[in-house]
């Protein structure tokens, strides 16, 4: 999720719990071998030492996600990421953005299963056997006619597992997600299929599991909208009681994110923009977030946002104490 799941977000969300693996925002690969500093910028987890190398401080492995269409360059950059300590390499064949697709990246490649096979084969050959190479795809570009063939091409080329966003590029993020197609893909493969799309709650996860038959799940916007969603699902899977995060706890996460992110970005308005993207998703689960976002969307300066966050944090504390 470009522009949202940055390293700090990964640290905060994995600290809450329930997450078994992360991927970076996609590293765009064109016609050159990227310098090490690019990988460190996208995945500062690579700079961790010892057993935490390539992992968040909570110990969750973070795969380096690559996006592009040049097999040789993707392979070379995957090899570099592996040398720097990446615990896995993930290939993006799911991004629906027009700019990305115009440059033969992301979901547009789903029109050519042979291209998917060439890319995964090249990357798989370039990194050590112990490092998994994985792929994320959608059900297709304009339709679902090649969904099975694409997934089989990825498996045949050496993908350790395939994450499937249960919509086409044309469908973008418009509900519903076609979980029944995940079952068809899963039945056609021998490697695990990771289900993705429209999982916003424990109830959604349960329905997705029932319809798709999948045992592995990737959360995107749902985890931003509800920071402890993965932990809720884990506790439900374990049949253990769990009290979901309330608005005060969610506000604390949001405030921690913004305060910590300000000194880490080149331009502080970038931190404001990312905070808005996160806050925009929260009203789905927290009614109080609607007013917060309505007030925040007009602000540009970090000082204004800090003042607003503190105001709403105080209101949340008062409400929790009442």
C-alpha cells in the first residue's frame, strides 16, 4: 500500500500483534541496479543486527516488494536485497494505478502469463534457495479469464506462495471481493494461496475463510482502519477472548505515529499527508474519527495537526474515564 504502510507503520502495527509477515511499499525497478540506500530507505529493517535483521523490532519478517517488468533487472535487484538481509522477495502484480500500469508494472502484467513466469523464474534463480520468492496478483486485468493460468504460471516459476487480491484491475477496490474465485485458484495450486480483499472485521475474515477455504490472509486497508484487526483474528482463530482496541487506544497509536514520523520525513507536510490517509480509514470502526478527519483534512501545517490530535486525545481520555 504505497504511501501508507511505511516502516514506522509496520513497527506500530506489528507491536500490537497478530501479524506474521510484512512487505515493504513497492520498490520500483526499471533498467538499473538500485543503490543500497534505496533498499535501506524502503526497508530500514535491513539495518537491524543479529536475529532482527530484516524484521521489525517485534520480530516480524519484512519482505522487500519489487515492482517492474524487466526480468533481468528485477533479478539483479532481488539479489541485492537478499545480500542486504531481506528475509524474502515479493513481486507486485496487483497494483491497479494507471501510472504504474502505463509503464508495464503491477496488474497490467496479468495479461501475459508467460511474462509472470519469466519474471518469477529470473528472480527465483537470482536469490538463495533459503529465501522465499512470493507474488501478489489480482484476479485479472479487465476480466478473470486468466486468473487460474496466471496463478499456475507463478507457481510453476517457483513462487513459494501466491497472494490473490480477489478483484480485477478494472474492479479496483470496488466491493465486493470475489472470494469464491480464491477457492478456484487455491484448488488449482499446490502452494499456499493467501486471501486478500474486503476483510474489514473478524466476521469478514470468517466468511472469507468459509468461502475461499484459505488458511492464510493478507490485510491491507482493513488493518489501517482497525489497527488490532490481525490480533482480533488471531484470537478468534485460537478461540480466545479478546477486547478490541477502543478509540482512546487507536488515538494513541495515531498520535504516536505522527509525532514519531515528523523527524523522519524530508518534508513535514508528507507526514501530514500520510496521517490523513490513515485517519480517513478509521471512521469505519470509530465514529469519533469522522469528526477528527473532517477537521484534519483542512490543515496543512504539522503544528496545527499536533494541536488537533492532542485535543481529540484529551476528549478520548475523558470519554474513556466517564
